[in-house]
């Protein structure tokens, strides 16, 4: 079925995870003296412990001893670096589902030049807390799939990959556990040359980090770094007759003046994202189709509670003032169709885009991914 296949993750066997104290004592990241202090702090206060190092004076590599010299050189060159690192937990902590975080900052003299942040966390599908902020950075139109069985995506400033469920386990209504990495402002691009260089550096560091996390969690197996990533995606003139490159999706004339430029993420990943605006600096709308059933969970709460109800042939959803979410049942599992209006556009500069385009968007996208037919209807009470 075109467009709806989810890349298979490498086979990684689940192994029993040791208790937190024992895992800290044998951690590759924390040396013996530091580990003893961290164990006491964790047991006494229930807090997540941090360590701060200046490299290359100390032995362990940054981020749970995962970022090797190749990744560090690609990201920071020969600049001095400082590391702030949390010890990894057995289970996610707090409402943000965090297992741990690592920050590496490079300096030229006393001036900070670049900061890279690695997060390990479980995305929330129960309360919907990860349905807006995380996708705005890690499901943007600048992303391309990692490919080759790697369940993740990358751009020049952000990259992420899902950990194997055999290693992390998964409860109902939760999204995947991901390792994500970011530097600078999301989607900030200077030139194609910098985009290719930074994207390659981030991807290499991401693979190093996720393999370090898999090992720290006591699981076997590893992800391989992709040999080739798709070419960077570019902004292009909007095609009104096939908006966002989707056959059968026509952009209403009232929006064509404001949505002149369009960019579509690389094909074949866990999600397909299209952003459109007056130009590349003023994105007004985002259309996201998530075909990975586990990743789609992050929008489950919104499909139930985020506006007026929408009924479909094989699905349901909600439409609000500037956001619409529709959940469809397809052969591969659930698929989420998400429309967002980020700025006023169209007639009277109002927020009407999601309601105007949702039915045709879902119908056309369902046809594209082999999930048709999908016919949406709004209840009479919410049709005005």
C-alpha cells in the first residue's frame, strides 16, 4: 500500500533491566566516585542527577558514553566543549515522560558557539501534551526519513528515532519512546551546503546516542547509520490544483494569495508534512499525515477532545478554530490527519482554513495512501 508502510526496526531482543542502583553503579557514563554520589542523591531526594564535564579532560564520552570522536568532531570541530548530563532512568520520570537529557555546548574563548541537546523520552498519547510542541520541531516539512529500517526523520537542525518497543515496552495510548537531538533554531537553514553538513552530523550523533541508550537499557542490537539520506527538500511555488503535491486536493481560490510557497517533507517516512505560506519565512498552514500507528498516538487526545466533532466513513475527529485532527482506521492501523493554521489567511484573514480544507484533504490523502474511501461530515450544529 503506497505511502503507509512503516519501516521495520532492527531485531533487538529485550533483556531484563537491572535495578536503578545497580545500573548506576555499572554505568559507562558515571565514574565510580560520581556514581556513588548519584545513587545517594537519587535515593534520598528522588531527583534526576546531573554531571558537568569539560572535554577532553575526562574519560567517558558525552551523552552516556555514546558520542564518539567522529560525531563530536562533525558537530563541534576542535572547539572546547562542556557536557551537562543526566543519568538515564529505568522508567520515564514526571509528566514529560523523560528518561534523561544531555547537553553539549562548544566554546570559542568564553563565547558559546553551538549547543546540542539530546533527549530520551516517551511521547505522551494519553493527555495530548506532546501533540503540539514536539511535532512543530520534529515533524516539520524540512524533515526527511532516515530510511533503511530506521524509524525516524532528520533535518539540518533536528533529528529523532524511535527506540524498539521490545526494549522499552509500551502501554496503551502512549506514543513511542524516542531519542531526539536538536541544535539551534528549528528549520533554520543558511544554504544547501550547510544543510547537508549539519544534517549528516546530527544524524551520525543521533545513531551514536540511540545505540548508547539501547546498551544502557540492557538491550542487545544496534541501529546502523544510513548510507544516504534523501536530498534536502526545497520550497516551491504552490500548485493550486494539487495542493501539497496531493492529487485531488485543490486549494480554494480565497487562500492562493496567502499560500504562495509550499514545502513537502521527504516521502516514505513515518509522517508526511506539508507547510505553506506567503514565503519560506512566513509559514501559515501545516498539513500532517502520520502513517506510523505508534507515532499517531500522540494525537489521540486531540482527535477526541479538541473541538467540534467530525464523523467519517471509517474514523472520527475534531475541528477547532485553528486545528483539526481526524483519526482513520486503515489496513496498517490508525492514521492521523492533522491540519493546523498558524497565521490568519484567506478571506478576512480569518482562521477558517482547517474547516474549509479538512474534508477534501482527508479524502485525497486517504486515496493517496490506499486508505480510501473517507467521506467526512460536520454535524449541523457546528457547520456554521
